[in-house]
C-alpha cells in the first residue's frame, strides 16, 4: 500500500514500527570497548506496541572489574521507550513509572528515543526530555555514515 493512501492510524502504526526498527538498529550496531549491545523488544500482536511503559531493553556485559565480582559477570542495562513521528513524549506519570521500573530492575539508565522520517534518531536521558544526548554517550561508538551507506548498499543488492 502506498504511503499516500494510508489512513492517519495506519501512518502512525507504520511510523511507530520504523521508530522501533531504527532504534534497535542503532543500539545493536553501537558498542562500548568493542562490547555489543543485545536488544529485547516488547512487541504486541502483529508487531505493534504492547502494554507497559518499556518498549525495549538494551543489555550488555560489563567488562570492567567490580569489587569481588569477576569481569563479565555483571550487566549494563538500559530501559528504552521509543517514540516516532508526532507521538507525544511521556507524561510526568509515565516518567515516574519508568523510574520505578528502573529502580525495581536496577537498570543503569532510562532512555527516550525519538525518530522522525528523514531525520537522525534523537536520544534523551530521562527524566530530562529537553536536552538531546548523543547516542554514542549512552550506547558507545555508533556506526559512521560510511558504515550505514555500505550496509544499505549490501541490503539493496541482496534484495
């Protein structure tokens, strides 16, 4: 179905799906000290959003020593909420819920990602939803423009 023939609800679903795809793509191709992130997505029926305030969890092994715990036994955990297109940012109540979930699971951070077609993915460290934070600050080294171009070219030639 062409984008111009989509209803507003279909456009919103499509944008939300792409926001999740782009967020997952960026996180899984980022690394800190060569250690890659793994992403768990919480999708509902037909790949749509599911209930709950957390959309994804990014997790990787911590490769630095901690008192009495061997290197690689602990994890770095980031809770992720994803917004796409013109979706409203979380309310104060949503942010409080995210913070409660972070504390309960002892996650390191809560990140809000925002994706709009044709624009770079934006990251915010909650509770601050006004200050953009580079994805590299949260997830480590991100793919270069050349790496993105090469990956797109490889995907196009495979199709």
